[in-house]
C-alpha cells in the first residue's frame, strides 16, 4: 500500500500542502494536492498540485520556469496536512514575490501592508497578469 493512501484527504479528495524553502525555512505558499498529485510530486521531485479553480493538475513552474524542487515531504500528526520543503527556482508567488506571504495586517487591523519587494513583474513571467 502506497503511503499516499494513508493520508487523510478532505471531502473533495484534497490535502493542504504548506510549501517551505528548505534552506531558509520561509513559508513560500500553501496549495492543495490530491492523491495523484502527491504521488507525482514524490515520483518527479517537482511540486505538483491540484488547482481547485481550474480543476486540473499544475506543476509549479511549468509556465514560469520557477520550479519548486522537492527536498522532503513531511506529514503532520493527523495525516491531514503536508509540509513540503523545496529548493525554489525564482519567486514562488504568481505575482512575482519570493513568497505568497508578501503582505501583513497593519497595526490598526484595517489594511494589508506590502512588506517585501516584488522580484519579477508578472507580465514578464506570464505575459499578462
């Protein structure tokens, strides 16, 4: 029995995956995987997810070249969440930031504040935003 069948997927067959830079430990993004995308990730060494909006697989970097090369996959105590540590090539965020977590809530709790610089213009990455 493959280890992926022992994971606890939600009613839609998905499991959240927290993606972390293997070297710096910075959280880069959160995405979802189904059993097949977890298996593909383990087989290829490239982070592969299930797009809930497009209802299809996507390999991070397939259109941008900003691949996430998997170093390790950890499973939480309940087996219902993954921690995927990666060696990223380029920014992880589709908006051109190193991480998807490039904003924070301001002190008043009323606004988001950008806390890092964009590394690449999304138009140059994808052709349009």
